[in-house]
C-alpha cells in the first residue's frame, strides 16, 4: 500500500513532464513564425551583411580593385576554357616488340666470323622493316598538301599560299620608281631608315661606354671584343630578379637606356586578340619560323611528331571580339616528316620556300608556289639519320646542317637530292647548332656537346674536300663549362650569342669578320640564365631580332626574357599567367615587324604584338 509520501512524489514528476511538453510546443511555434522566406540561417544572413558592409567601405575609399577581388575570389578554382585548335589524339601505350638480339659469345661465333656479319645485317634489316611497318621511316618523294594534311582546310591554305607567293617579287626583277611610290610606302621606308639610324647610334654609344670602362690595353683579337664590366654584370643580375609583368632594365649609361623608343617597342608587347593561345601542333613544338610578309602574320611551328603547324593570324579582330560558338582561328597542320622536326628556316632570297630538317633523315622545303613539300636532301640508308640544325647562307643556294656524330654538311640545293658538296667532322660529339654568318658566308659558328663553341672559315675546307674525317683547324674556339646548345650570329654578323647548360648566355660583341686567323676568343658578356630545360621541354636558345639590338630566350618561370646586345641588360620580361601554362621555349621574330611568336611543349602557340 502506497504511503502518502510516495503519492506526492509521483504527482510532482507528472507535473514536471507536463511543463517540459508545454515548453517544447511553445519553442516550435516560435520557430515556425520566425523562419524567413529566404531559407537562410542566422549565420548566412550575418555573413552576407558583412560582405555588403565591406564592399560599401571599399567603394567609399575608392578601392574598386579590392571590391571586385571579393567577387573574383570564388572563381579561382574554376577550370579555364579549353584551347581552340588541333585536338590531341588519345595515344594507346603499346610495347614495341623489336627483333630479339642474341649473343654471339653464347652461340660460339667469333667477332671476325662471316656469320657474325651476316647476323648483324639480318638484325638491321628486320629492325628497318619494323620501323617501316610502324610508319616511323621517312616518306619518299615529293608530297602534295593533300597527301600529308592533318588538320585544316587544304583549299583555304592553298589560297593563302597563292596570296603570299603573289606578293613576292624576285630581287632581280625588283625595280623602284620614286614617282610611283605612294605616301604609305614613303612613310614605311622613312621609318625603317630612322630605326636603322637609332640602332647604329645605340651601337656606337655602347662601344664608347665599353671603351671608357675598360682601361686595360687590348692586343690582337681582344681589341675587336668588348668585355663585360662589373657594372654590366650587376645590372643584369638586378634586372633578372625583377618579378613584375614587364621588367624594366636597370639604369645604364648606354643609349639603349637613353632612347626609350626602342625599349617601349618590346615592353609594350602583349598577347592580344580573341584567341591569345592556340593549339597548332599535336606534340611538343621544337622549332619556329615567321614569314616575312608585312601585311600578314603567318607563323609555323614544327613538333616532335613531324608535323608543321601554321597559324594565320587575323589582325582585324580586336581584343574584345567575341567569336561565334563554332568559330575557330585559321590553323593548318601537315605531317611532312615522320619523326621530330629539328629546325626550320625560310630562304633569305626566296621567302616562298620553307626548309626543314628532321630526324627521319631528310631535308624538305615547302614551295608555296607549287604547294608541295619537295625533297632537298635525303640521307643514305647506311648513315645516321638524325639531322639537326639547318642554316642557309645569303645566296639561298647553300644549306648547312649538323648531325649527331659531330659532323656538319654542305648541300647545294641546285644539285640532286642525294648529293652533298662535302661533309666535315668538326666536333668529337653531337653538333647541336650550326649557323652561317648572314653577311659573310665564309664564316660559320658551331656548338656541340663537347662543351665548345667554334668559329670556322669554310675557305679552309676546300683543301680538305675529299678527306671527311681529317681534323681541321678552327678559326677560333671558346670552351664552356657544360654542353653548348646554340651559337647564333646576329643579323649584322658582328655578334654571337651562345647558350649552355652551365646557366649562362654569352654575348660576343664587335666581332669583325675580316680578322686574320686567331687561336682564342676573350671573355664575353655573361648573362646568368637558367637553361636547365630538362627532358620534356625544348632546349632554350637565344634568338636574335631581325631589326634591332636585342635577342630573346625562354624563361623556365613560364615567361620570356629580352636582353640588350650591347650591355646584356634585361630589357623586358614578358609573361601572362592566364595563358602561359608552360615554358615558351621555341621562339621566332618577325623579319620586318616587332612581332614575336612562341611555342610550348603542349603544342600551343602565342603571338606577342
């Protein structure tokens, strides 16, 4: 029987339960009545209010950039729009099954046994047949555009080639009449003359400054070179550390600093137009060339798959032009070679011919008049097929090209495709670059993996025409600490720019081609520069401007450096983080305009103008 105390305790517990139920029902009704229609929580509403007040404060202090940065912060993780141009083909990884090699020692075959030679010949034949089946050997004969078309409208490119070829007039047939020239032509000629005078004045002032800074007497060949002073080295290192979008060179007493017009031309270069970057080639771009036509920018790039990609830039389109959904830039691609394209150059006397060398052992040229890829030279089957750098002399008839065995060959384009004038073994290891002087065709510069840059007088080769492997004496030699990737003459033939894996760009100034034979070259201007391109990036090379006193070279920080020839100062550092996602390693200047094209490892191109 329950006691009075137990009954009172039970009644108190029931009252407490009723009170809790009433409180919960009241809270629920309050929440329903206070819930807004926007569906936001108190925290979200407070956050939006804070953003609104911050933007009002920024507008009050005239900070529109900071106000817009708040809205742009949410777009940082968005992927950029896909690049227009050639679509990358999906490659399936397939293991190469080459003919199996067996040991002569285990088979008890002596090295001098005829069976060993027969076995080696059989292996080479089987290997050649394998590469022929996998389409890695070169294609024989002349090729039409339709035969090697990979992308683009062949009829449209043929029409473009006809238009460009029609503007070219051979030098012998070129006659000018002052009375027939219009005002536009006069202004163009006058501007070119003024630019030439400015360049000459800059060179004279640079020589005067160098002469004043260097008090040591110079003898022999040293008087024809300008040494790099400590002042120049300091200014170079200071300019190289500049992180701005366009890095202005440090102050110098040379005319390149006094005359701002030349610097402004390169510092004003930007990526313009509706397509700042276009995928022109399938693979990594290895070499570049721009046609000399002043009215049209036609850029060509060669990749590691043997493709020649052309980009016909439409300059009539403004930067704010919005292309249609299916509209694409004018790009064309032709697979004229079966392996990597190592170098390309337009003929200096006939710009309707674009010469290219390839690792497939052939030298071809695109004839814009015939619209065909014609063979200029074909390597015999028993010779190393890797043809490297190509250089054409001022006559347009002689081709110089290097190979991986340390040799350099001279080819006359007027002779049959299987004939050479001669081949000379100039280095102990692979020759990475050969370049003929544009003004004095008897001088060539070579760079090699043997860590040397050498200058040769080809007039000395005549007495050794039949002895290919006979050692020859160079005109001059300059050793580097590591492999030399390039050595290029300046357009006026008075300077050489060399690049090396020792992380320096060297500039040899005031070289006089009429000097007697010499044994050594004095120290040049040394520009610190990261040249460690690695395996997946094209080797960095200094490329001279065709008009002015500067050269460009790719920067491993995904930008482009432009240096002055006279002092080695950094004139500009071109970059665009939105577009340049890889290193612009391959570059080419327009022959008659301040236009620069760059190619990258992803097959994309950009044009600075």
